[in-house]
């Protein structure tokens, strides 16, 4: 069995649109749509959310995926 890992980057400080990954679309944060798609695909053994946002930390916990805390810069 192969190890397929999804790394989802979700930086808080977007340049043009602040916090774009955490804006809501259809009652979910945009990053949640990405996480749900990765889970539903069933091709990943591990899904990692790489973020510098406390909201991202809560979302990772909600979906029971791994979290990589990255520096803000």
C-alpha cells in the first residue's frame, strides 16, 4: 500500500483578500470544502492542514486531520 499524503496550505494573511481561506461559502469555510473533498476522495492515508490560524486549528480538530502549525511569516 502506498503512502498518499495531502498537505493543504491555509495561510491567514493573504495579500489581496484577507483570510480568504476562512471566508464562508455555502455555510462552510472555503478550506473546509477542500478538506471534505480530500476526505471523500479516499486516496489519502494522511491529510495535513498547514496553517498559522487559530480558526484553522479548530477546523483541523473538527475533521480529525493532522495539523502543522506554521509561522506567520
